[in-house]
C-alpha cells in the first residue's frame, strides 16, 4: 500500500522572483524566501523547530554546505537543526517530504522548507556539466540532460510517430501561461509557430528537441512553513497533503523502457489511489516539464490519454488554462523557470496559492484539488503530492 500520512499541513509560503538574478546569490535567495514564508505563515522564528533545504548544487555554486544559511534569517533561529536534501531536480520535494516525515514522527511540530538554486552565473556549458551529474555516469556520462531527454523523444517518436508539433504546442502553452505569473523567469508569448519552426533563435539543442522544448536555466528560491495538523486552526490558509508518494526507479536508463515512464506513472497512480481520487477529479496540476517531451509523457502517466496518445490532452484543450485540467498554469519549468533545487518547493507554493485563492492573475476558479509532480533525473526520483485546502 502506498504510504500516506497527512500529519503535516502547509501553513505559509514564500517565493522569490525567478530569473537571471545577477544581484542575488544562494544566501540572499535562501534568506529572502525563508523570511517571506515565515511572515506569510505568521510563525515567529523562535517557534521554528527544524529546517530542511532542497538544493541540487553539484558544482553549480561555490561550496555545498548551505543548510545553516537559513539561520541567518533571525538570531532566534540559532541552534535549530538544519539539513540539506539532494535528489537531483526533485531536491525541493525531497526536503518537503523529509520535513513531513519529521512532523509525522513527532520529532518537530514546525518546519521551514526552502528550495534554492543559483545557476545563471555559470555558462550554459558549465551548467550542463553540473546537471549531467544526475545521470548514471558509467553509461550516460557523456550525455547532457537535453541529450538524455532527446533519447525519450526519439524512443517516443519511433514507437508512436513524430509529434514535434505537439511538443511545440506544450511549449507555447506554458510560455503563454507565464505571462500571468509575475514571478516567472520569461514572460513572452512566443507562440506556436515560433516553437514549431527551426530558426536561428530556435535551434536544435539535442535532436529532436529544440531550444523551445527545453526548460530555462534560472536562479530562484521558494519556501514553505509546515506545521503539525493539530496546529492547523491557527493558520486560516492551511493546505493539506491528501497524498504524498515517492517512487524511485533504477538509475541506468538501460534498465528501463523509456516510453513507459514507469516511475512517474507509479508515483501519480499511487498518489491518486492513496487520496481516493481519479485524475479526472483534479482541478489543476503543476508538473515537471523539464523538457516538453516530459510533459507529454506525464499526460499519459496521469491517465489523461492512453499510451502514445498524450497529444490528445493538448490537442483537445484539456490542459490549457481554460481547459478541464489546466497543467502548469504557472508557466512550468519551461517559462516560470527551473532553478533545480527550488522547483519542487515552487510547485507546492503555486498549488497552495491556487487552493487558497491567492494565485492572483493565475487563479483558476473552483480550484480545490491539485496535483504536484516533481521529478529528479531521467524519471528516477518521482514525487507526487495531492493537495487540498484544510476543511
Ligand atoms: N527556452 C526559451 N528561450 C530560451 C531558453 C529556453 N530554454 N534558453 C534561452 N532562451 C532564450 C534567451 O532568453 C535568449 O533570448 P534573446 O536572444 O531574445 O535574449 C536566447 O534564447 C539565447 O539565450 P542563451 O542563454 O544564449 O541560450 P543558450 O543556448 O546558452 O541555452 C539552452 C539554451 C536550451 C541550452 C538552455 O536553456 C538549457 O540548457 N536548458 C536546459 C536546462 C536543463 O537541462 N535543466 C535540467 C532539466 S532536467
């Protein structure tokens, strides 16, 4: 049976601007997102009992021992246990789940979770080399992440036919969605024709993936305050986990049939089972579109379309902002940006905002049940949360 332990609730959140933030470093991002979350929750720093930091790092920054940076938020936070969690691009969710577990175990009653990544001070080549550390070095050591997800696209196209146009529709949708998100890295309605046409501005990055099929290299941080559910009444905007499931698959791609997308499929299915819901019951989803082919495969993992027919979800408008199940209303990793360690936390923040009517121009009417799906590596570390407002 999948594990569910809805004993931690989200009590508040913070989110920095995502983008190329030249005047910010890891420390300033951590402090700013952490402060915002504590203030939003209304939790005095002296009442905090644990801190979890999600950061991939892997050579992106100078040093990696960043767990204690958050103590700089307030002198009252000195001596609070703080731990850094790493699970590639799902490091943010790894931090959230670790904090949930500590609350469920009764170790702490309050927790601050921060996800952060500083990336844009490195060249694209250096970023690619750091991110490649999330692959199975013995077999995939010479591949960048665009090349890794190009393997998924090639396998999909070989089995089901070329659907580059569906990938372009996904990119255009997420870019369009980000126009309404003031925190997004890129707010430009690039349009389907641009995404679907090779050009000097939209070259092939790793055949068949074009620049517009890739997520952005981004700086940013996001944070959540979690509290034990017997404290929920003190937090009127509280959001609860109806399910939270982690599934890890074999690291080597050679041990998996890529088009099965087995880890994400199992995580999402188990989360729906644990929550007692069908994906059709969801009002929205924030999912891991590190590359457009990943979002297409996630449609199938969610059961929105049979295998090989994921494009139906976008062709028929289901996942559009005005569809029956909007996917990545925030702009997703594609346009909101993908500061890798921050992404899982950012997705939970975006979902919590939707569920409490605090999403501003992104607000979806009647949003009561949301899925967050965050993925580390090539569909290796998979985290699926189903969130709802506290009744
Ligand atoms: N999507 C859309 N536009 C992008 C973009 C992206 N992913 N990356 C860059 N751009 C735009 C820039 O805004 C810039 O536009 P401008 O000329 O109007 O100012 C232009 O493209 C060139 O930007 P630049 O930074 O020089 O691009 P680049 O060639 O160095 O990098 C990628 C492009 C796709 C290689 C880079 O974004 C990348 O590596 N993405 C994937 C990151 C990744 O692997 N993450 C982990 C996933 S698991």
